[in-house]
C-alpha cells in the first residue's frame, strides 16, 4: 500500500485487516496509516459521501465513510469556505432524507449523529430549515420517525443534559432554537436575531411536544409491524424524557404530554412501562413547581383514579425474592421513586382540601410500597414519609391520622441492623439487597440509611401523636422483650456468638424505644415555663409512664447475653439523659443497674469471655456519660461509690483498663461537681494526677526511655524475632494454623505487663476526661490547665520520645539484635490484618470471628505484637491532640514546635499508609486550636514539615503502586496489592481534605506581611503533585483547592513582583499537571474540572483583567484594565502537539469574553475545545509533548508513576521534586487563617 489507491476494495481490505484480531501488528499499522491518508485526502468528504450513500457497499465500508464525514464536521468544519460548507451540509441532509428500513440500525444512528453534530455547530447560525426537514421525514413512516426522534433526543441531551463542549460554546442561540421547535407559538414565540431580522426556526404550529404526544396516543395501531411501532413508541418516550428536564411546564400542559405518557401505563409491556416511568421521573425530578404547575402536573397523578392505575401496575410488578423478574422488579423500583417524587412536590405547599384533591389513597399507596420485601423498593417511600412528617402543616393534617398505625408497623418491623446479618441469611429483606448491591460498604451504608429513615419516622410520629404513639411502642416493645427474655434464658454459652438473631432483635426493640423517646425529648424541649397546664400534665404523665417502664425493665429483665445487657445499658442511659434528664433518683437506678452488669468471665467459653470484657468497657463508658450529667448528685455519695468500685475490682477481677476507667469516673465526679471550696477540689484532683507524675518521673520509666534500644528491650521487642525463629515462622505459610507455644504466651504476658508499666493509658484517659466540654477561659478550664501544667514537662517529653520510638519500630531493620534473615518475618508481623469490601473473602463479621478464633495461634501472637505498637501510638497521638485543649499555656512552650516536628513528623517516614493516616487524623484539631497570636511560632515549622512528609509519603506510595502494576504476571494473586491500593486511596483522601481545609474561602483573609515562605512552597508542591494521584475523588478535592488558591495571587495587593515566583510555579507546573491529566484516559470523567483549573490560571494570570480603579471625586468608582501578569500559561499551552497561535488566540478571546465571573461550563468548554488534539493523542505518544527548558518535571513524575503502555524504561523509585520557589518568594500568608 505504498501508493494508496482510494478504491473501495482497498478500503475494505484495510478495514478487514484492522478488525481481524489475528492480523499482524505491522500489517494493522500499515492499514491504519492508509485509512488515515484516506481520511485526510483533499477529496475526503466527496469520497466519504459516495461510500456512505452506496447501499451496495458492505455496512463496514459505509460506516467508515460516515466516520470520515463525522471527523470533518468535528475537526475541520471551521476551515471550510461557504460553498464547501453548504455542499457538506447538503450531503449529510441527503443521507438523512434517504434513510429506510434496508439500512442497518447502526448506520441510521450514525447518520443521525452527523445531523446532531452539524446542528450543534451551524443550526440557527447559517442553517435554518432543520425543523422543516425533520417535519418532512416525520410523516413518512416508523423508520423515519425513529430517525427524527433520535436526532431530537440526543440534540436535547447534548444541549441541556450533558456538558457537551460544542453545545456549551453555542450557548443561548442553540438553547432558544431547541425550545422553539419543541413548543407551540402560544407557549414560546422564539426567533433568532440575524442582524435586524428575526429568523424563526420552527416549522408548523404544533411543536415537537405535541407531535410526539400524538404519536404516543396512536400506539398501538392496526397498521405497521408491532416491533417497529413499539420501537417508535420507546424512542418517543425517550425524547420526552429528555425534554421534560428543561422544557417549560406550561408547554407540557398545553401539549397534553402528561395524559399521553400516562396512557402508556396501561400497556403491560415491560420496556414501555420502564420508558414511561423514566419520562415521569424526569418530569417530577424538576425543582419547585409553582402552585399552578402543581395543580396541572402533580395533582392529576395523585388523584384516586390515577393511584388505582399506578397500584395496578405496582401489583403486577411485585416479584418474589426467589423468582426475580428483572423487568418487573425495575418497574417496582421506579414506581417507588415516582411516588416519592410526587410526595416531595406535594409537601412544598399546604395540604390541599379534600374537595381539591383526595390524598387518602395516595398516602395509603406509599405505605403499601414501603411494605415491599425489597428495602430497595421500600426506601423511597419511607424517605417520602420521613420528609413529609418534618413539615408541621402536613404531620398535623387530619389526613395523616389514619396512616400512623400502619406506618409505625412498617418502620418498627424494619429496625433490625441488617448490616450485621450474615451474608448467607436467606430472609427476603437481606437477600434482595445482597443480590443487588455487591460492594459491602455500599450495602452497609444502604442498610444504615434505611434504619436512619425508620428512626426519623418513629421520632416524628411520636413527637406529633405523643401519648398514643409512645404507649403503642412501649406495649409492643414489652411483648417483644418478653420473647427475647425467654430465648435468652435457654441460650448455650458454649455456642455463644457475638452477633446473633437474639441480640439483633433486642437491639431493634431498644432502638425503637429510644427513637420514640427522642420524639418526646423534642416535644419536651419545645415546652417553656409558660406552657399551658394541659401540656404540663401531659409531660408529667409521659415521664411517669417512661420511668415506670424503665424501672420495670431494670427490675425484671436480667439477660445472660452480655451484648443484650450492653444494649439495655445504652437504652437506660439514653432514657436518663434524654427523657428523664432531671430525675436524679432514676439516674441512681441506672447507676445501680450498670454496676450489676459487671459479669464474671468464663475461661472455658472464650467467645463469651470476650463479650463480657467488652461489656465491662462499655459499662465504664456509660458510667462516665452518666457522671457528666449527674456529677453534683453523685458527689453526695462519693465515698460509697468509691467503696462500690473497690468491691467491684476485688470481686470481679476486672482488667487494668477497666480499673483505670473507674478511677477516671471518680476524678470526673470531683471535677464536675459544683463546689464552694475550690482549693479542696484542686487538692483532691491532684491526688489523682500525682501518681501519674510520679510514674513518669520514676527511674524505671525514664531509664527505659533513654534511647530507642533501651525502650525496645524494656518492651521485649528484642525477643520477638528469636521466638519466631524457634517456631520456624519463616517456613510456615499460614500462621493461624499453628498454635502458639508456652514461651510465646509468656512473651505476650511480658509485653502486656511492660506496656501497663508505662502510665500512657492513665494519662490519656484522665487528660481526655478532664478537658472534655470545658469552655476555654472558664474557671473550670483554668483549674485543669494549672493541674496539668505541673506534670506536662516530663510527660510531654516522654510521650514524644515514645512516639518517635514506635514510629521507628515500623522499620524492621531498626529492631534490636535483628539479623538480615529475620527482617522479612518482622515485616510480616507488622502487616496489619483488616477486612476490605470486595477484596477480602467472607463478610466483615466472619473476618472478625476469624481474628478472634486465631488469638491462641502464631498469628494471634503476631497480632499482639502489632497491637503493642499500634496502641502505644494511639495513646501518644491522643495525648498530644488533647494537650492542645490546654490552650495558650501549651502552645507557647518554647521548644514545642521543634519537638513535635522531630518526634512526630520527621520520624513518620517509616509508617505504612494506614498508620500514616491515623497520625494525620489527630493533627487538624491540634492545628485548628492554636491561638492566633502563636501561629507564627507554632504552625510554621509544623505545617512545613507536615506537608513535606505527607507529599513524600504519598508520592512514594503511589509510585510503588504504579511500579507493582507494571510488573504484574498472569495468574498473580492481586489481593494484597488491591488492599494496599485501597488503603492508600483512603490515606490520600484524608490528606487532601486536610490541606483543602486550609484554603477554604470561608477562612481566608487579606494577604498579610508575616513570613511563611516554606509553607507556601510546600503547599503548592503538594497540591500540584496531588492533582496527578490516581484517585479521582482526591484529585477533585485538590482541583477545587487549586481553584481557590489561584485568585489569591492576582488581587491588586498581590499583583506585584514579590508574588511573581508563585504565579510562575502555578502557571507552569500546576497548569502542566492539569494538561497531563486531561491527556490521561484515567481522568476522562474529570477532564472538565482540570479544564476549568486551566481556564482560571490563564484568566487570572495570563490574560488582561478588568479590575476596580480609583474612586473619582464624585465618589463614583472606575475600572481599569490590568495587563497579563505572565505569559507562561500561553507558553506552556503553545508547546502542546498541534497547537497553533490561531487556536490560542481564539481560546484567549473566548475566555476574555466570558471573563473571571463567567459560567464554569463555558470556561471549561473553551479549554476542552482548545485541547481536543491533546485529548486525542494516543498514550504511546505521551512523550511527544515538548519538554524543553526544564519544563518536563511533572511529565517525568507522571511517567514514573504510570509505568504503563508505551512508556518504556520507567525509572524505579522516585526522586523528582517539583521546582522550589526562589529564596525571595513571597510567603503564603493569606490563603487561610491557619497560615497566618
């Protein structure tokens, strides 16, 4: 094919070579080059038209001809002169007019696509008879009608629904033309101004809404084939669906579209019903119908006769879980969505009178849908009720009364925590959802959302129908709890399971009661001292009833199951803190009940024992909560309570953790109880803190913290590797299958004992409790600050050393006495086990059960070693975080920033992404709480090092992930890599959200003169790198942050030379990163947002800008045009393949026309059009983008991260840093309050 002959046979041969999977790559490339020559030949349009029109050709050849025409329209139409443009349009129109049933569907659709693409570019500019052509085709037959409807639907979608670049750039003229042809002159006169003449584009008087509705009204008829007629009806419905999203409501009413669409509900054809419901959903998804529109569009579907039709369709569509007809099931779901939307539109206005609209059948229908066995079908209806009940005018309407009892029955029966039910459960509610939502965390989120809506319904019903609803729920709950009590009495501890039907049923009943009491609390909160006697009596009756029920619960229900006991404790504390918050006698009853819940453990039943220990921890947490509410009352019997706690410790033998928690509760009571003797209170509180100080100061602790080696040995980490060697751990694939030895158990106990010799947990608990809910500057806060500052010196220094040492433990090579052959075993020990949806095998509950069952194995030993490091770090992080609540006294410590930077941040490089994420989670509050006057002292070194470490960690980890992906082998197990990828995405998202918060416009102030050069530099580098991470959710967050940052350095105050390095970095590196992402297919769904960032950079920095000028003598403000601040955006874009000065000039003019305040949709459309060539470049040609002048660092980084198709010789590791700003770069002092 060296001398190409553009004959049909040669073209066919080339097409066949390309489509044949067995073709040699060299032949395929040669064939592709030939077809490219055909496409770009001078007579391409004429030859393409001949190929496309010739029905004697194979469809493959005809389609190739159409593709050439499509290419010319999309990329070269603007280059044609008037005569060439007219000729091309006539050819394309001729192809459309000549379509018939002989043409394959994909050929007809491709021709329709040509009409659409041509219309978006020239209709209502120099082409005005499109509607006349469409009307001419409309009456020729079903094939032609299908063609017309395809054009209308997709033109509508491209103009109003999709963000089509070409349509967006056309703007108002195209929008107006489309509205005109869809409506009648009575609804919209229309017309396009061409000079002084108004040019109308509508043909006839009906408009397409009327024509399409008439088409639907005629279906089915006795003429034509059933299949072709149905296809036309489906196309018609799709066209209306598209139009319903944007057309004015009055036009829908006058064209009688609603009756035409609803008539199709009576046709028992699944495809047509789905299309009909889609159209209705599009119509009622519109926001805020006015009252007239509501009456003409919403009321008709809510009247009894319409509801009867909807219910007939719904009843016909109901499926059983074991025999799911997907078509019918889809109809059920869409009907539920439709009813929910109708309800949402109704409740905006007051309930109509019975004469205007009888809503009884509609409301009953929503309850019937809510009862569907599939929660997916049910949830829109439940959601509709939850929203309806929040409107006072609706929930108090008489029409709601008859619905209350059946509604409560539905939501109360669905209060089970379905997310805790085993995946193997065969109940319909679980199976429907499990079959449809495969991703576990999405399924869990769905179940939790459903339960939240049920809780909301119960809450609002009880708030509105107070006494009757609460009594109804208490009677039902008592009956159910009696059944649970009987089942609990016969339970077998040897077969104990943490999650069982028993605990789930108990939880559901207590949750129902709590929801009801929440409604009562809402009502109670609304009452005032001026409330009437009737309301006061009602409130007292309900409090007495609730107290009576709760007291009976305390006295008569002693469950054996620790989980049920735990749930009951929660319910009683909720009642005490909400419904009976002023009743101290009841609080004492709850206190007695909690103390009675400390059950003894049974070593013969490990699962039961674990649940009991969990119950102990939960009880202490609830005691804390109770003590906060009733500290004054509890202080009156403080000595007796102390004695009770001592007896509890001696009799039940609770662990050290619970003992610390009980001591903290006593501390809390002393602290929070009001006293007229503060000196005595301070003395008493110091008796709790003094032992902590003595422990930190002790020689034993300080000697163990002298250096990393002494610490690791004091905690017995040096003994781990030798023990694993003795167990031949390196040769064992499944550690969970090997029982731990006596030596291993002894080592575990030694490590646990060593951990408790450090006063970490006691310090953390007392510090956390003592600072909780204290107003800064209050007398209580000052007292606590004074107490803690007495011991902060030794404690803080020790905690920071512990943090650094435990960070170092994440590097296996640093462990004492480690040998090279032991490093892999230690690395395996350090690898966390966690369950991840879609990656891990089995359910989350099964995973937790597996972890618990392996406690006595070698894997259990490894887990306990990990737990020591993890727990140490969590305690240290919590202490550091909570010390920030001490305020100025803490932040003003002279050496604090340097100590935190060195011990907390600089040492974090060894952390895995998971543990790095945990560290990040505690930093925002610590940063946020820094007093403004100390930010320069405290935040500058902290934020700088935090950005350096976060950028380095994420950049390295993403490079590692890309490297692993490039080294895949067929059949390789990718679960570990998928887990790593998932964890890295979560860590990245946490990091970018933290950084994004710093540039939040809600926090921004004017640029200040304070120096923070290092923060600015690292912030910009981080944002630029983060734009290219392979996680689109994080990238989008950074795009928004970047868009907020750009204007900061273009204000009149910042337009000088001192900010020039900042603008240059953004204009070059950040813009280049955005271009590279637009170029990368991975970011295809987010191209528009990268394009908007490019537009903003170019507008603010690279183009002239109109800014406010000085005020004149008369007080009037003037405007002045500021020249471009830099040419770098233009220069970077000019280096792209195929870029010309003409294209850049056109884009610049379009951006200037829109201006800084222009619509985002328009701005990104300009850039996307400009970069069409770049977006189309094959990935193998990535390196063709100009990298001269040291401007390719982002590209180089990109290559190293990707290591994918067409990128040979990717470099291992990553050592590339974006260009640092000059030494004289202006500080980034005003992006947010945090950086002041």
